């Protein structure tokens, strides 16, 4: 009898913990199941046309860097077969960043943030 009470006691907190996570997942931005990016191909030269702030560039110690005006090459384009990131265009940018010399890094961008160079 005490075993049944113990399992009921353990199950109660698990049920209450599941409710908040359901609310969090409903608030997340949904991932489209059919994403198609037109106008960009792997290897195409592109230029960042919008203000895009990033903090993950190597050797900059987390400094804020604005990518507007920088150019690079399309590394990956999201299509029906590859749905992992939410930003569909992955660009390899190589250039001078914050007086640190020539650096190369990858960044995920939206279609509207880049244009053909």
C-alpha cells in the first residue's frame, strides 16, 4: 500500500512540471515544414544589405560586429531536405573585422538581409 502512495506522490510533480513546458513550446516560433529559398545558390557571391549585429566572430571576444556592407559566399541554402536552422541562408564571410586582420566565419541570415553581389 505504501508503494502505491509513493508512486502517486512521484507522479504528481511530473504532471505539474509538464504543463509549463507545454506553454513554452506553444509560444515558440513555429518551424515551417516546407521552406524554399529562391534566388540563392551555393557558391554565389552575396553582400549583407541590412544591419545585422553578431557577437560570435572568432578572435573578437564577443564584441558586437555589424555585418552591413560585408560580402561573402553562400555556403548552404535551406530547402525541403535540410530544415535544421530557422534562418535559411548560411553565408561564409571573409574580411577585415575590428582591426583583427582577415577573419573567416559563418553566419545564418534571412533572405531579406542579403543580396547578390
